[in-house]
C-alpha cells in the first residue's frame, strides 16, 4: 500500500515544475495536495493526486494562510502522513512547529534569502532556526547549492529544472513570416515585458506568443498589442509543441536585481534544447555561460542597456542558424533525474 505525501504549495497545480514532481512522486506515493487557487481546467497536477485541496483566496493573504494552516492540521491529524513536501522557505515558516513531527522535504524554487541577497552563511543564526525541522532540501542546480549555508550541505539534493524528453519534431520555420518570440511562465516587467515592448516599438514584422501568469499592470498592457497573442496558462506538452513548431525564440530574461535572479536556473534553457528553439537571455544571468557554450541562443549585452534595432537585426539574421546538439536532450531531461526526487522522501 502506498504511503501518503502531503504536498504544500501556494500554486493551483498549474505550475510546470510542481506538475512534474507530483507526477513522479505519484509513482511510489499517494499525493495529498494542498494549494491555493480555484478548481479549473488548468489544475494539471490534480489527475496525479489521491486528494486535491485548494484554498480559494488571494495568495499570501493572511486569511488565505490561516485557512491553509487549518486544513494542513486537519490533514495531518486525519491522514496517515508519511512525509511533507513544502515549496519555499516563506511558506514553510507558517507550518513550522508541526514539521518537526514529520519527515520534511523543503523544495526551494525561489529562495527568500537569495531575494534578500543573503547567500551562503549570511544570517546564519536565522537560517539555522528556519531550516531546523527540514530533513531534505531540494535546489535546482549546483550553483544554488553553493549559495546555501555550509551546515546544510548533507541535506541538499540537486534536482534540476529539466523538462520531459522532447517528442515533438521541430518544424522548419518559414523565413517570410514575422519574427516570432515565445514568452511564457511568470510574465512581468522583470522577466522581459519592457524588452518586448521595445522590439514592438520598431514597427517591424514581429509576433509575440504569450502563455502563463501575468503579475503586473505593464504586462496587462502588452497583451493589448495587435501582434501579441495571449494563450493563458498552458501545460508543458502544449508549450513544447508551440515552441518547436511556431517560435523562432524563447524569451528568457531576468532582471539582475538580486541573487535569486542572477542565479536563476530557468526551465526555458532546457525547453530550448528539447524543442530545438533558441533562447534570448541577458548576459548578467550566470546560466548565460551555458547558453553560449552550447549554442542555445542569443545573449543580449545587458538587461538595462541595449540597442533595440541591432538586437532585432541579430535575431532576424540568426533565427535559423542554431543547431542544438541532439545528444543534450537525454542528458537534460526530467526522466534522467526524477529518481533523485523519490529518494528525498525516503526516511533513514
């Protein structure tokens, strides 16, 4: 009989990484999901869960948090919970005292300490307190592991943000159609909205495909442009198909205003490999070195300063000149690493 994992997040089950993790964990465990949002067709993780609970409210609002804590305690008492899987430190802190009694896996997507530019052993005493109930910590790449406190090294497991092995074959793009850029995931000013507006201001033949979560007003204005198509929230299969068949580039910009963004490990890099669709990334992000080394995309000189016309010409000229090594697809696939995720929930 499968044991129960209580998986706690502020997402509604539509996040790509969460969906992958739950699908993998469900092979060996019953997943009881506790998230925030509304029941809808984009709760992609729901089909892999034995129970799927959502708090209908505003994410991070005090009332929503209280409701989530109450339901967390109810599930902890009424269900035989083998282990708890929590996304990010800032959510874990609300369930803090109860996590000492269960095997706890902390899954760090976006570290609050990196957002505050406090890597490694900075604020060591506070970190020792916060991480005290955690048995295992998941980070998304080796660089982020190095930015965690040294006293946690034995607890950390690196599970990269790789997509599933690509199955769709890339389509040869038509040179006569507009330059097409795919902008997906979290959509806001710091992820590339202003860059796209600058490109559109050139009045050149450009098309923007957007999919994901709009989180600011300026991005709401972007979808009003005639040559912008907003597709709402899509699952990974849909993202991969559109990237491989219709996009010339995947946008992968991060404002370098904190350690979390500078050390980002975006799944878009690996989506590029699986779909043979190059990325556009800014030079300040450390993973841009990987992009350059493996010929996975175009690197703009700076997030804050660039020649828009020159970048457009470069994108137009190079859009069919990328040959991404097919051998990288298996190496950078979710299938190659998912067993590491299962092991984080094994009690020793």
